[in-house]
């Protein structure tokens, strides 16, 4: 057989990206698919941001930029982090990246050595594990449960930490559970990280999607945590810009400079047009059709609608997500049961049979570290939520 790199035997394609392609294929074939599988909001990039991009094209912003991003954008990002996270960054501590995904990648690659451990609470966003393995580091999975609201505690961390542990990845609001860490929980985790000399990657890409009326808290805002934390955020989910590939990190100046070196030898700067568009994104006062506060209330309505129908489906157990836009549903009552002639071994079987019989697409939990759950995204229109979930309910309640 061919001798390619060792990682090629350990890491497959992103399962979420795979499902997205499958749904896309069925739609192109003309099937009427109700997709609750996708990890992206359904709205278009707002007009005022598109206008920012058009202006950038027309004024020939077509050249390479500084690897770490244009100064105007880094300045806007520092203002936003001051306002939202209550942390005072300098522009030299910001790196503009190709989505939040590259920020996580650059951070891990700049922090760890071969054999060192990355602590990852489960369920997790699938790329944390794959990136860690790609680079030859060791993922240490820490399983959380519904009884703790799917949040990792200091007790859990104490049991898992070793002298090889280097980084903890925190994702709040969480994909796939919607869990949000509160002040006391973060204070305890921050103290633990300082005592155990751990760095933190704080993935905050869902920080605008919060439904409990609480203010978002970043672990970077606790004493002595700013330089230990790499904050990761993106324009993707917040502004309907998943395809523009633009996100950023905020960290110590030293780590930012290493992440910039890495980026300078791999992708160079993020598309100049995306960067100029992102500069305009911060000022939603210019566009009456789009406001982050409206976004939050829209998604809160969708969450309530989905909850109404899901709560009537037999064998579905979940807690209401506080943030992000997913329900994380325990379907273990279906495991080993027969659904349309097939015995369900895991969530992947369940999602496959449901898709075949109802045209409702769900994301199996296997790739998030739990084969007895499914992730259901409510980032689609109320009409699609209502119609799709009623079909799902009729099918499952008849079968069970
Ligand atoms: N982090 C989490 C938890 C996500 O769910 C995603 C996207 O699905 C990302 C990061 C990456 O976002 P981006 O599209 O900006 O790379």
C-alpha cells in the first residue's frame, strides 16, 4: 500500500461537513429535505456588510494584507472584545484567521508539543479531536452529563489532568449542548488552570446566541487568565458569513506572533474583501433590517416552537439549550429497537432511517463523542421547523 502520513490512518473527513454535502446532494436531486443537521444560521449576509465588500472591491482592496489582518479590523475587534468580554486587548494581540476553525488550529499548533495532552470536554465540536490528532497531540476526553448541565467541573478536571496536560478547550455557548458556563463555574475552572499551568482555548463563536438574558462571560476576563487564554470568535454564525471564512483570535502578544508566523507560511492573510466586509459588520446601526438583538429574539422563538413539538415525541429526552442553536437529544430509548425494519445500533442508524423515511435530516451524536444522542439544529425558518418536526413526530410516535 502507499505510504502516506500516519495521520491519514487516524483522521477522517469532518462528519458534519459530510452530512452537509449529503443534504445538499439530496436537495439538488429535487428532494424536499427538512434539514435540522446544519451548523449554520439560515439568514443571508446583511446588506450593509455586502455593501462593505462591494466598496472594497470597487476601491481595489485587492492586494495581500498584513498576515495578522488589516489594522482597521483588528482595532474594531479590540473594541468589541472590550465591550463584550470586558478585556482590554491591543491590536498586536489579535490575529484574523480563516474562520474560527483556523484560529483553533493555529492556537493548538503554537501551544503544544508532540505527545502533550489537550483536555476536551465531551460532547465536543468534532474538529477539536481531529485537529489534535492531526498534529500528533493527545486528546483527553472528559465526559460531561445532563446532571451537570453538560458542563465540566473542577472535580472532572482533577481526575483527568496529568503532567502532560497543556490545554483545556472550553466552548461556551456549547455546540452541541447549548450549555453556557456561569461566573462561579468559570472562576473555579480559571483557578484550576492557573494552579495546573494549563492554557485555555475559549471558543466563543456562539456568544451572540444566548437565550437566558444573562450577559456572556469569557474565561479570559478572570484575573491572570488573559495571557493564558486564546479567545476564538468568528463572523460566521454571528453575521451569516460562514462562506466568507473569517474569524479571529485574541491572546498574549507572544502567542499571537507565533500564530501569525504559522499563518504566514500556510494561508497568508484572510481574503482582503472578507476583512473589509468584516470591518463594516461591527456597525449594525446603519442597517434597520439586521440587528443582533433581533437575531436573538428570532432564535428564541424558534427554540420555543421546536421545544413544543419535540416535547411530544416519544423517547426524546433533552434539556432546553441556553445558547447556540441546537437541541442535544438523548435517543437511547430507541437503541436496540426496531425502526421501519432495522434494529438501531446507534444514533447514526437512527439518523439514517429517519432520513430515509421522513426526509428529516438530523446529525448523529457519534461524531460529537456520544452515540446515544442526536443534534438538532433550529437555525432554519419557523415554517420548516414546524413542518419538519410534525413529520418527525408523526413517524416516531407511530413506530414506538
Ligand atoms: N467552533 C464551533 C464550536 C463551531 O461549531 C464552529 C462551526 O461549526 C466553528 C468553531 C468554526 O467556525 P468557522 O466557520 O468560523 O470556522
